């Protein structure tokens, strides 16, 4: 979730529950989500920027915190922290596989009678209120 653009960070944070609870929330498929935790590290020149970004992320509800190099060493004993001034650690972070995620979303959409087409130009989205309900080529 360590983006510096708040809408992108918020989208990543809200998406995490989908990836972590895929079967319950989407119903079919498997995006291959692996929880790894995530650390972003900075040298002394970027400490203030990291502090600002972590404050913004925490304001959005993201589970992240600042940590000193010693804490990083406890998370990964093989990590060389000589040039690290400060880090932010996000214990819930991880990654999914883009192709598996795309296929799982397509499978879920197909179960809802969506038609999946590829290599098709889209000229217009059709809305019912604020909800997109279709596309026109």
C-alpha cells in the first residue's frame, strides 16, 4: 500500500481484503495471493518524506508503521541495514499474480452472465446511475 498518491494507496488498501478473502468475496478462482509483508527503506535524505507518507497511509487506515533498522534485522536476519536510516513496515502486504487475478475476475463475471471479449475496442460505457452496466464497441 506504500504509494504516495492517496487515491492509489486507498485503492490498494481496500483491495487487500479482496485478495486475502477471495473465495468469500469473489466466489471463484484464485489470484494466487501470497502475504509476504512489505518494507520500504530510505536513506537519511528521505526520512522526512517517509514519515509524511506513513502518516498519510495511516490516516487512510493502512496497517503500516515506521521502524528502525534494528527492527528490520529482527524481521530478516540476513538484511544489510548499514545504509538504511529508517523504514516503514506493512505486515499485511503481499502480492497476487496478475494473470491468475484476471482469469479469476473473468470467471466470476462469467458466472454473473457477463460476456468476455478480448481485443475489442470500447467506445462507450453504459451507466445505470453511477454503476457501469455495459460497454458499447
